[in-house]
C-alpha cells in the first residue's frame, strides 16, 4: 500500500483543524476502501489549495495535480512550494511554458497532460482541483487522463483519485 502517515514538513503555513480533519478522513477512507475515489467539498476561501498540498505531502508515491486553467496550476504549485519546500515539485503546462515531467508532485493543466499521458503513467494519486468539472460520462480530457493512467497502472485499484470543489 502506498499510504503513509509521515511527519509534516509544514513550515510557513499552519493548517486549521477542519483542513487536517478533511485530509485525514480521505486517507482513512482509502485505508478502508483502497480503490475508492474521494472528494473534499469546502467553500471558496477555505484553503482547498493547502489541503491539496497536505494530501500530496502525505501520499507516498508520485502525485499528479490537475486543473483546467493556468492560474490554478500556478496558484497550487506556489502554495505547495510554501508548504512543502523539501519535496520535489514541478509544473507541466504548455500555457505556462513549463514541462516538468519527473517531479514527485506535478501540478499540471489537464489539456497538456491529455496530450502526453504516457509521461504520467507512474502517478498513483491524481488530485483534481475544481472536480465538479469532471464529466460523469466517459468523454473529456479529465476522463482520458484518468483512464489512461489507470490502464497503464493495471486498473483502478492502483490509482487513487481525490477531487476538491466548492461546487459539488
């Protein structure tokens, strides 16, 4: 299993109890149902970006954090750099002029990853910011990325999915 409770390296930002509780609940649910997808629903301004960083920090393995616009990719990446400066992180987004493929945690535009899914086939955790944008059908770039990584890793039980949204 690729889950671990490791000591936090949080430096400049101290999370609120509700943020720690939400992230802990996600990991507890994965321990009970390893193949389940999880979602954190929290209002705008409640620190979902920090919760993404906390989740990526706790997960043992490669993490892909997807967003649909460059501003969210950059915002999430910058927050992670503050929260976890010692963990390898990169950005994969053509619109931002960056294509870091080998970081432990990669913040990416879904459109860019959809064109090169093979570069992320070893990611065991996919985090989706603004998860309400993922269609319920099998169409779309989010689904293509999820399905492509699951197929490369041998099935859904080998890829964890976490969505975050203020709009469930």
